[in-house]
């Protein structure tokens, strides 16, 4: 075969090979178009014909929202109940404390009355007891006085005091007793005596007796 004939033969084979490659590329392009066909509405996102399967919940952790909300509500109710119980307990303790103080005051008052029952005159401790008025604005309009009891001896002592409330004619309308026990030497107590009578008519307080024992 002469050189011209050989060149012609190679040229024919090259064109045939190029044609075969073009056919393969075209076939692959058609296949790709078929696989990505969206039914005529090209949105750029592929579609899937299979229905998605439900997730496997066996591997989930935590609890459904309804259960969590229920537990939160139970916690809130429990906290409220605890707070209510604590408030009730505090109220009961305060009531008990006031009752205890009231009982102690009554016991001391009765002790003072008993001590003064047989005292002749005005007692041995008038010089150790003073009396000052208390503003009615601080007592709800009631008549009240502050006793200043000072132990001027060098030994521990107890005191019994009688306060009378007199009307304008000098008549005793009300009598109250106050007791202070185990007051140290030089010590001072200032109990308050409040009249149980109405604000009118105006009464006058009087230090009737004071006994140290």
C-alpha cells in the first residue's frame, strides 16, 4: 500500500471512531434526561416515586411533650403545696408564740396581784418605779402608760406594780397589775399598761402601789 492510500485509510478509521463516540455520548445524555424527568415541571429538584418509610422510634430518647408538660405541672403543684404548708406552719408557730406570751403575761399579772394583796400602804418600791404617758396615736386612741422599773439595790429582785385609772371625780374605774421578775441589780424593765376602757371619758392613770420582793 502506498503512503497516500495508508493516510486515507487512517482518516476513514478516525472518522468512524469519532462517530461511534458521538453515538455513545448521545445515548448517555438521553438516559440522563429520562432519569431526571420531573413530569414536565422542571423545578431543579429530583422526585422519588417510593413512599418514605416511618422513622424507627425504638432508638429515640426522651419523653413525648405531653408527658414532660404533665411532670412540669406536677412539680409546680407540689411546690405550691409545699409553700402553702410552710406558710401554714409559720402561721401556727406565730399563733403559738403569741399564745405563749399571753399566758406568761397573765401568769406574771396574777403573781403581781397576789404579792400586792397584803401590802399595807403603797409598798416599798415607789422610788424605783416611774410612769410616763404614751401617745394615743401609737395605741389606737387607747390610754396607755409606760412603767420604768429600775432595780436600785445590789441584789436581784422582783417587782409587783398596781396602776389605777381614775375618772374626773377621782373614782377608780379600772385597776391593772404588772409584774417583773428576777431583775438584776441596776437592771431596768419598761412594761406598757393599756387601759381597757373606751377613749371617752378621759381617765387619769395613777401609780397606786409598787412592791419589791
